[in-house]
C-alpha cells in the first residue's frame, strides 16, 4: 500500500494515453469523412469531444498521483514545467509539453465559435504532435514498457492511429480534388447556356 499513488500514476498514465489515441482516431475518422453513413458520422462527432475531455481528466489524475507519490518525488512545478523534473527530465518534459498542448486544444474547442475556423483548425492539428509527445513520454518514463501487454497496447494504438491519419490525409486530398472537379463542371455547365444564347 506504500506505493498506491505510484500504481495509480502508472495505470492512469496508460489509460490517458489510450484515450488520447482513441480521441485522435475518432477525430480523424470524422474530419476525414472516412465513414459514409450519416448516423455514424454524427456518432463520431458526438463521441470525440467526450473522449478528449475524459483523456484530459485522466491526465490530471496522472499528474496528481505523481505529485502525491513518494516513490518518485516530483513537485507540481517539476511535473508541469518542461525539464524541471529531477527524475528523467527529458522524458517527463515530453509529458509536460503534451499536457499544455492538450489543454490548449481543449480550450480552443470550447471557444471554437469565438475564433476563425482556420485558427481553430491550426490549433487542433497540433493534436498529432501532442500524440507523438505523449507516446515518447509513455515509452521513456513508463516502467511497464517491458510488459508484453503494454507493448502490444502501444504498438497497436500507434499502428491504428498512423493508418487512420494517413487515410485521412489522402482522403481529404481526394475530397478536395473531387470538389474542385465538381466546381469546374458546374462553372462549365453555367457557361454553356450563355454560349448558346450568344450564337
């Protein structure tokens, strides 16, 4: 029982990482229009912010447990300010930066209606950097990376996230090209009657 906070910190850290990756995948599926069913798209759009919020809450629990733990003595300042931790400074720094990025993304999402769409989109795209930093943090600080089930979890999560993100990137490009094609066809169709009338 002496290391209960250490166990909570470890379990909440893995849970937060899993929720973060799940949120990233849900967002990519929704924004990339990788599903054709309208009901499925609405479900993804509704679920995405809830998973993101739950991920942030779990990160807060993770940080709180780290601070409360006496096995690795880290203050709140050392936990949230990059390169201040006396224990694995760089690895903890990745987590601290990821935490602040997550907070900025969450706040921008809540204030989405108050800012231009391109600003919100630019901030939201940092979620990919956030996921990379959180993964580095999990691998470099995690004392469970030697556990085969944790390795399977991280490997599987990274594989799914990369696959969906690449599909989204190429899918969005294809959608834009199709939209441009449709726009050219629409303009051409509008010009044809005008050309015929001028003859």
